[in-house]
C-alpha cells in the first residue's frame, strides 16, 4: 500500500444508497469520505445521442461478465457519480403495503421485509421531497397511505399519452399519472429534449443521485468525494470489525481506515466487494456466515411492448407520465398473473438496432417513430440459484433463474389484449439480466442471521461497523421501480447512523 488515509466514515459508491447516507451524515460531525469508482459523467452532446448511448455503448462499463455457459458479455452497468440514476427513467414509486409482507406466488413465496410500509412511510416522503418527485395522490388504485400529498403536481400528459389514458379508461381501467423526478414546469430545468429514460440529462433536470444527493452533500466541508477510486477489498480485524478498505485510486493503491463503513456499490458490486474480501478468517467472504451474499439476485420481469400507429408519428417528448396498476394484485380470473404497466421512455431507431442488429436502419427508425412504448413489470422471486459469483482470475459469473416467468407471460398477454384494442399491431421485447437495471437482493436483510446478511437497519449481522445500503438489501423486488425505496431506507439508515455517531457508538 502506498498511503493510508483515516476519515471517520467511508461510503463506498455514490449512487442513491451511498448519496442518501452521505446527505444524512453531513453536519453530524463525522468526517466522511465517499469512494466512487467512476468519474463525473461528462456533459456532452453524446449524452442524448442514441447511436452513442446504445449502439456504441459509450457510457457502459468495459468489464465483462459471463453466464453459466461461459458466454461473456459487457453488462449494462454504469459507473459514474450518482450511479445508475444518471441513466434512469425517473419513475419514483413507493412500494405497496403488501410488498413488505410475505406474498404467495405461482413459483414460490416472496418473503416479508423485516419492517412494514408504515415504518418507511416518513422516509418515502423525505425521499420524494429530496428528489422533487411530481405526482398526484389518490388515483393509483393500489397506492399505499401517505401522510402528505406530493409537493409538486404531476407532469401533464402530452396529447398521444392523454389519448392512451382515455382509451384505457374506456376499457374500464384506471390509468393514473406516474410519479416522476423531473424538474418540469415553469422555471424548471427540463427542456423536453425527448431523451430521458436511459440517457443522462444535459440540463440537470433529472432528479438523479448526483444532482439531488451528492452535490448538496459536498457543500458540507466534512464530506469529501474521491472519484476514480475503486474499493477492491475490505479488511476485517480479529474482533470482526472492518478495519480498512483497499482502494485503487487512479492507479495507486491506498488503504483507507475508518470507524464505520457503508458499502453502497450497487447490488452486484456490493456482493462482489464482500466476496472478494474473503480471507482465512472469512473464507466465504465478509458478512457471509449465512452464505447468502451474491445469492437471491433479482431484476424484475421486464417486457417492452410497442403499439404501432401506422398512420401517425408519435411526437411525444416525455411519455413517462402514465401508469396502470389495476393488475398489480392479479388479473380478475388469474390472481398469479400480475404486475405494473407503465410507459417506457421514447424508443429510438438505434435502440432497436442495438437489440436486433439485423434490422435495417430505415425500418428501425420507422418503427420507433410510429410506436407508443410500454413496459410490463412483474415481481421477480428471490432464488438462491440466481447469483453473482467470483470465478478464478476475478471473473464474474451472473447466473439468473427468475421464478414466475409463466405468470409474467400471462400478464403480458393480457396487457397485449388491451393494447390491441388501440393498436393494429403490438410488438414484444424481453429485457434480460445483461442490462441489470433493477438489480437487487444480493445482500439481503432479514431477522434471522442464518438466512440473511443484514439486519433491518442494513447492518451486517457479522460486522458491527459495516452497513450495506443499496438495492442489495431488498429481500424481495416488488413489481415497481426500486430507486425511491433504496433512497427511503438509506435515509432511514443514515438518520440512525447520524444519531449513533453523535452518541459515540462507533468509537474504536
Ligand atoms: C436505464 C435505467 C433506467 C432505470 N429507470 C428507473 C426508474 O425509472 N425508476 C427507478 O426507480 N429505478 C430505475 N432504474 C434503477 C435505478 O437506477 C437503480 O435501482 C438505483 O439507481 C440503484 O441505486 P444503488 O444505490 O443501489 O446503486 P448504483 O446506482 O449502482 O450505485 C452504486 C455506485 O457505486 C459505484 N461502485 C460500484 N462498485 C464500486 C467499487 N468497488 N468501489 C467504489 N465505487 C463503486 C458505482 O459506480 C455507482 O456509482 C433504472 C436503471 C437503469 C440502468
């Protein structure tokens, strides 16, 4: 090691999880160092160029993962300050009350969380305020109770989306305005550029982890951010406490010692850091007495549907204003087939060609211009055999065996039947684990240390000064977008850490 640094608290990763904890610790008196393997995302024309983002994969990691057959691929992982929210679609949903309870599914059981929706409700409110979420309470039929209305009104539908809402209402459904973290409206930064979901925002209008969490936290003198600083391993002391992080900072090896470690590297990478930290005392990796680390990987069943409008160009700039939850708890005659329906961001020709390389450019562009694009999302069951593993030579294997595929398929076919009443043709595309956009579950919380790695406040059962605070903590995936739930729980954990720090709980 070339150098040793000693802050009070180390946060590994600057995504929603890490950024929310950093915001809570700002002003606590603790000196906090955030270690982020990526850099600030450059603001450049390519941010909103679909050819650069999808065909050239300009912002994606250069790493390779492999599946169980040994097939290698470049995963859709993005390493920047703010984490995956730099590219996210801004849908900011609360999970439903039932998502925190055990739920029976066709292929198994979705486990209960170690706390209830009510415990998280105040933190959901805080998360919405921090991210500037715009929404309209009272219209989503599955909406959980909330103490306060949204602080900002919902983003209005553009004409094509308003027509979709009217058509679905005519079919007896209850579409509602999707909650979204975009700084839209008079005085807002959104310029309606047409590229949002899966693109980085050039105007700072997207409520992402960099704009809403990291930049405000860095205004505080006790918060420091190192970019291009990848944590390779954590080192445990003989008493089980985490003593240090071994970091590669811009090609230089640095040892960072601290009293408290918050691992927020994202679900796949947090598991990898813990597995890579195996030692004689911890042969299966850190926080892994239960053997769950890396297992129970979930990503949602995600199916895109393109409704074709042969005689009309869809000129919508921001389509993600509409969602349908009528089927969240099951279809009328098939309770196991369930999920959320929401608009996808605008599909562009290069996105189609990135997935279907054989398709001629003019055809892909034509389909993109003449389609209205939807996303069907169902819960993905946690399964021990869905796992991230380290292979010899530090190769990463991602094995993925989601449960409930058949039930998701029936849900999608039901949605297609509704959409065929609006469109003459509906095309279908499945998103796989190669783009692990909703990755979660790999360092699960639970009450039983024999079956979980973390307690209800994300503290490692095995190491009292290690917390894992990112989507890795999810015991189940629900069927809604994860970022607001990561933020809410991270704010809750961060408040606990702030109080504990002030009470001297982490003194060596
Ligand atoms: C295209 C796309 C669209 C999405 N749309 C939505 C949406 O509309 N709504 C929604 O709720 N969710 C959406 N998501 C998912 C959402 O972005 C994630 O659930 C959320 O950002 C996860 O936050 P996190 O803190 O768990 O991890 P991450 O965002 O992955 O943050 C982890 C951070 O740690 C850093 N890191 C990793 N390894 C190391 C290491 N070893 N050392 C140091 N730093 C490290 C990473 O660079 C990253 O900055 C979308 C995701 C994608 C990719």
